[in-house]
C-alpha cells in the first residue's frame, strides 16, 4: 500500500513536472527521490542534500520560515512542490510557520500561482497530512 501511494503521489507529480514544465526549469522540493527522478528537472532541495546553497541559507536563517523565504528570494525556483497543508495552514513541514507575517504570505502569492495538485491513492493509509501535494509556478 505504501508503494502504491508513493507511485500515485510522488511519481505522478514528477511525471507531471516533466510533461508540463520547460526542460530548463528549476523545481524546489523536499522529497527529491521520485519527484526529482521522474521530473528530469534541476532540483533545488529544501533539505540541502543536493543543493549546497540551501545548506548555507539554513545556517544563516533563524527559522524555517526565514529559510523558505531566502530560498525563494536567492534561488528563485521556477516551480515549487509543497505539501498542501504547508501553505493552507501556514505550517512548515519541519516545524514552525511557513510565513512569519502577512507580508511574506502576500509576497508568496504575488510571486507563485498554484498550477497542479496531487493526492495519494489512499490518503488515510499514507498519512493524510502528507498525502496531498501542490505545485506552484513562478509568475
């Protein structure tokens, strides 16, 4: 069941990115495995595993929200893949807020538009809070 959920959520997201974004696009995401592989796009890894610039941004930031804002400002990803709850509930996956002010939230929505949404085959079994992804495109 877990594997079927991974395929229905993360693989589909990656395949969508490949089919619907220019090959030169950069995509910022946390789960770089399926999504990164199937998208065949340059990945900006929110965790910093394959993106050294993100590690430095993490070191200089005081919060997850500040890290997120600095990644958007400095690295300017063309697309973002986020868990739906992160923006909807202003809750960063790693803890704390996604946006520390209304101004940060407004800046995000003036810069990015939601363009696609994906859900796991069985959200309850997968874990409903992580079973929904949303793709945002830089305007």
